[in-house]
């Protein structure tokens, strides 16, 4: 499973998503805006993104932390 988490600094929801994945021992690549990545790069990959986190699993856009919780059920 290939998981990408788009996040930014000081984002509680981002931290929740990463914690959830960590608890399930699911490896993920973090793309942090302001740390090597830009908002423009996020919007290139996910044009509909209006917030972070944005989570992509195996190429499919899952959405934010609440959608991740649903996906992992």
C-alpha cells in the first residue's frame, strides 16, 4: 500500500492522520507544505484540495482525517 499524506506545520488534523496511520503501522510518505513542498504542488496533484491533510492511498484520493477513519474501518 502506498500512502501519501499532504500536511503543513501546526495542523492538528494532520497530526491525527499521521498518528492513526502510525498506530496501524501503515508506512506513509509525508509531503509537508513549507518543508520542501508548496501549496501549488498540492493543487497540481489534488486540484480540489481546500485544506490539509489530504491523504492519497494507492493513487486514490481519500480526503482528510475523517475520510481516513472511514477508509480504515
